[in-house]
């Protein structure tokens, strides 16, 4: 059998999402798709329809818009900004002749177009997978709450979410979907697809030295209210020992950043908080490796690629208890703490600062080992494969 025949036998999945490579600012939802295509691109024929920019309206360099571009194991069509409309999307969906469609947002314009086209029977009758990517969490719904609640109410009344396949990442997110609609076709639980291995040349003794006078913490995410870092920065006014916190990621909420800056400027001299800008995904794990601990007091995450990236870099994580990554202390790889108890956060910060080299090496090496074991678990890949296989074979 020829290679072309083998390739043509793969089921075709059309991914419709706001952002894709070479973008990086949208964070985990983009990484999920990149990793899914890299690890399952030999089993499925992936095509992607996406915007021609990274959320900033500046067109990517070295792409052809409104044409199919080969990027790794997928073909990508970058929509020029004047072609982002429902009729164009309908035309492309029909032209693509996909076996299923995968969307990764409840609220995005492109997802809305797809669901409306399905509801009005204006596209072929194929299965649609919707991965909410944490958008239905309590913390996420608190942001722009009025607008989101109005949309969800209208969606329920019109049956916009009826008979979809949902890809959730945890029991909690599954319950969030069940609270939204009872008219689903099927709900899967499948952790977001990580890379197969991270930082292959990891060496524990190359981590930065650790003593009471040298503690480096890092925040790496989109800077927005949902990530809740301002709350953490305010806590640091009660810390008397030396501590450095570096912030990486795009400033998505400029007002929130200004509020944070006002607090940073009032911090005592022993606390250093620096904004280090945005970095590409290729730089993430090597950057995290330069720090002792990773911080994210989030209001809610459905998965959090950056958690496994931090652990892979030997960074124990200090996060809220509003993610699927729980019981971290019992595993000796970090702490998941309630936001309602700031004193516990202060206790942990002081414990981290006071850790000497021996104590730090112990928890850091366990964080790395945990990540390697988790990433090598075949069940993680198989869970997403099951979702996609069901979507292209279900009748």
C-alpha cells in the first residue's frame, strides 16, 4: 500500500480556534492543540482554521493568509481579518469535508459561528467536540459575569449546546458542563495533552543555589484578574526575609497591571518584584529552571500546562486549590492552598524562604520526578485519542 493511500485513510479533524502557531500569548489552550497535533498527527489528519494574529491584530510573518499552510503535522488556514465572518467559515467547513470539528472555547466568535451553523443545519451533519478550557469555572465566570451569563442563558434557551461531545479535563469541569446542559451527546474526561518530555537534559545540580538569603519565585502566565497575582503581591508586605518574584507573560488587563504596580511600589526593600516581559513557548521550561518556586494563586484553571512545565523544571508549585492539581504537599511537590486562608500562604512562603540547599534539593528533585512520571503515562495520550476517535466514528 502506498504512503499516500495510508495518509488518506486517516480521519480528518477540523480544529477551529482563535489562535495557533506561531502565536504563544493565549497560553494553555494553544499548547493543548499544538501537543495534540504533534502526538496524534500520525493517527488523524488535522486541519486548522484560525486568526492571522496573536490577539494583537498584527499579522504573523511568513504565512499565507486565506490559504492552507503546512505547519508540522497540520495544515493551517489563517483567516485575514476582513474574512472572519460566518459565511466564510461555512464555506470552509463544507470545502474541508472533515469527519469532525474540534473547538476550544465556549465564548469565542469562531465557536459561536460553528454552533449557529450546526443549529441551523447549514453545515454537514458531523460531530462537534467542544473543550471549554476552564471557561465554565466559577472563577472564570465571575469575570465579565453579566455578559457571560446572558450568553449562556440564551444558549440554553436556543439549544446551542445540544448534542455536543464535550472534552473536559477533570470531574470538576465535567460537573460544570452538566450544570450548563443536560442535552449533551457525551462528556469525556481527558487531561489536556502535554508534551511527551520536557527538558530532557535536566540536571539537579544546575538549579540555582538555595539559602535563606536567596529565594527566587516566578509567575509565568497571562497577566489578568483570573490569575490573581495582585492578591499574592499584597501578601508579600508581611514577609521580612529577602525574596525575588519575577513576572513573565503578556499584560492582558492593563488596569489590573496598574493596580498591581501601585502595590509593588509600596513593597519593603527586601522584596523585589520584576516584570520580565513575554517569552515564546520554546523558552518556558528553560526559563522556569532558573527559579526555585512557581507561583499561581489562580481563581480557577481547568488544567494548567504551566504547572507540569514548572514541575519538569524542578520548581515546586505554590498554587490555589482551584485546579485539578491537588494534594501536592502529600506528594512533596508543592502546595495547593485555599485563597480564603492567606495566613497559610504566608506560612508556606516563609517555609520556602527558610529552606536550605538540602531541603530544597529534596523537594525540587521530587517535583522533577513527578513530572517525568506523569508525562510518561500512556493513559494521558490515550484519553484524548479516545475523544477524537469517538468524534470521527460516532453515528
